[in-house]
C-alpha cells in the first residue's frame, strides 16, 4: 500500500507566483469591491495617496465588518471551497480574491475591520513571508491600527483594505512619471468600475442595495452598455433557460445609431467604449458584470453586428457550469446557453444591420437626384457621383466640349479614389466626428452665392430647387438659419 507524504508548498515561492495571475489594477480593485458588496456595503471609497514616504491605496466600505476570527479566516488563502454552495448574494468564489488581487499590486496588505465598534487588523507582508518562507501574518495592536489614514472613518461597522509597498502599481517608476502613470490607471479604473458595477450603482439590481463608489472623492457614474435611457434602443423579448434547476436569463438589445444619441450621450459612450469591440454578450453573475464583448466564436465581430448586445444573467450556483476564473474576468456559457444564443444571433444581427441601412438610405433618398449613387452588381458595390445631379449637370452645361470632357475625367478620378478603408476605420471608431467642414457665416453666404450662380446662370431663382440641392450636398448641415436668410434675401430682390 502506498504511503502518503505531506508536501506543503514553499510559502515564499507560491506567494510570489500568485502575484502573476494576470490582474490589472481595475480587476484587482473590482475583486475587493466584490467583498464589500457581499458584506452589504452601500458606500465604497477608494483613496490613492502618493504623497509622503509611504504611498498607499485603500478601499473603505461601510459593510458588516468582521471580528477577529472572521478576519483571520478571510486572510487565509483558499478560505472558502469553491465547490461549496454560497449564499445567493455572495460575489466571491475561491476564497483567494482578497489576497491574489492585492498582491498583484502591492507587497503589503493590511485589512482593518470594525464590528459593533470594535476594530481588529491583520497584515500580510510578502517580505516577511519571503524571509521566513512561511505563511506568517501580523496581528496589529490598537496603536498600530490608529496609525493608518482613514481608519477613523471606520465607525460601528465596516472594513478598510490598505495596499502598501506598491511595487507593481508603480512599475518601478518614481516622481512625476510615477504619478502620471498611476493617474492614468485610476482613470481606467473609474471607467471599469462604472461598467462592471453599473447595475449596483444605478440601483437596478434589486437583490442588493444601491451602492455608491468614489475614487479620491470623485463619484463613479454608472455606465449602461445597453443605452436603455435612449428611446431608440430596441429591447427584444427576454428568454429564460433552465439548467439543473437554475435559471439563465437572456435579454437581447440593439443599440441606436449614433445619430440618435444626444451630444452628451455620444461623448459618454465614446469615452468609455468602442461599438465594434464591445459588441457581443454581456455576462452577469449576481448582477456583477463578469465578461463582455465576445460572441464565443459563434459569429465574427463586424460592422453589421456592432450595435448588437445580449445581456445574460446567471446565479452563483452555476459557477462551475460557466468556468469562472480566479480574477472573475472570464466566463464561458454552458452548451444549452450557447446554442440558444446562436439561434437568436440572426434575429439581433438583422436588426442591427437594418439600423445602419435605414440610416444609410437617407443619403440616397434626400432628393430626387442624389449627389452620390450606389450601384450593386454581382457582389460588387460601387459609389459614383451622379452626373444628373442639378449642381453637377448645371456646371457641366456651362463648359465647352473640351472642358466638359476634362471635368468628366476629374469626376471619374475622384470617385475611383474614394478611401474606403480610411472612411470605414474612422466611421467605425469616431462616427460623429466625420462631417462637413465648419464654415463661418460669411463663408457660407459666399458658397451659397456660388451655388446659386451655378444653378441659375440666367439670374433666375427657384427656392425649392435651391433648398433641395443644398440639402443633397450636406455642405451646410445644421446651418438652416443662414440658408433661410439667404433664400429670403433672393426672394426680396
């Protein structure tokens, strides 16, 4: 019969290895916030203080807090077996997040917690673990606890997580370069938290209390990836899938065309996401966004599906079915969910495509003679300047035969040189920034006068034709008052 031999891992080697699980600052902080939400916190304040001899990042919450025994269990690696069924509102999984997330950014982790007004604290110091090659933690006394900043904001209940010796966060930088790097990371952190916890921040997730998160006193605003406050967003029927007694909810959306967004909405969305890269499924576990921007290889990402989003909700009792990783940044739907998603993709894809096509068709239907024409033949699509457009034909008629031929050659050269790839790239990433050149009022008036001479070389004037032509060129969109004033001036002449 084989003998058993106890073979514990090297504390020094394993603790250093666990620092490289792939956490970013934002995923690490989100993991800590999961614990705060599980503790029923409603206020979570993040402070990053770079001044002084001992910079730190701390996360303070007003949750239930822990007594000495609970704190020591929380500081233990693998404090909870992932196979054990958790409480329905528990956002944890492996019992590793507090430690692995913290060590990805720092070498010293201190947790101070208050329960019924009594404060306790424990500290992991990786330098001590390395030196002794043992799993040793420090239990702090009250004087040591009182030395920490923001500890006095821990009143009756709550927890303060403090990261010090921030080697990974600082990336071996110092001075101004360090501060700039950290501030850039904090900006990314804010955008990440506004998305990952948006249903908690907005109060939408009714199974938990509404929460507030701040970073250095600046409140994090929830970012809804489905743009549900906009009336142009299409909400398709919700579906439910039962798997071994648990329910998965699937809610498809088709976002509005960017032209349907207000200026503030567009700026808000453009600053936080890219329509192309963020299309796909948004997977929520207990209301917390786990993964997004993926079609699970069911279809490729593309322009036609850029406005399609699918919200998928599952409970923590299905963690094993979804292969959740330690960082809680990856989730793969079980087969029944993938099969159903594949069935509804065609439906949401066709709607997403129609949003683009309907918007695009306006370009070709705004006048009886559009300035651009679209030709599709045998799978080939071409765009050409319409020689029958009033402005083109009127100008051409004023030329002699030789000049007319040269003008026609110029038009063909221009249409053959349309930079499709460049337009596609710019329109995909910054559609609202693509448009006509901005002219002042005098320049617009001069251009209108030139167009008038081209259309009516004999000095006559037809206001309706003039307005149609101006509209088809899109040369002065949004400057209707100037155009109307010019037309009235012609009518009065």
